[in-house]
C-alpha cells in the first residue's frame, strides 16, 4: 500500500503544488513587473493570484488528514512524495517555458495591452 500512497502523493502533489507555487512565485511577480512597465490596461486583482493557492492548500491539508486517518502507517511516505514533487515544481519556476508564457497571456489577456 505504501507504493500506491507514494504514487498518489506524487500525482496529487504535482497538481496541487503547480496551482499553489506558479501563481504566487511566477505569475504574480510577472504581473507586478508588467504593471511597473506600464504594459497592463489595469492592475490585475491580487485575489486572482490567491484563490487557486488557497483552494489547493485546503485540498492538500485535507489529503494529509485523510491519509493520516485511514493509513497512518503510510503518512511519512505521503510526506516524502509531496516534498519530492514540491522540489521538482520549485526547480521549474526560473526556467523559461513557452507553455507557462501562453498560459499567463491566456489567463490574464483582458488585463494586457496589445503588443
């Protein structure tokens, strides 16, 4: 069962940490930079960067509670898988990625000035 919990932690952690880390440490700073450079029609509301991390943070917390309640002997395995995937997601932040660029432009296109 430990291997299954480990794989679940990797998959769920990838989705959760991507939705937590990207908006807070990549998209929000980028939006602030564009705002300083005058490339936005109007400022992007901070709430748009906080809603997904809050929701996914609650889901992450709930997943830890579920694992701890039903499979307490595998909780450390779950933590290890989450830490591994967190490290992988954090490493990806400084890398230039066309998909993230396209996602940013698509998500906040109503705020961006035409180039």
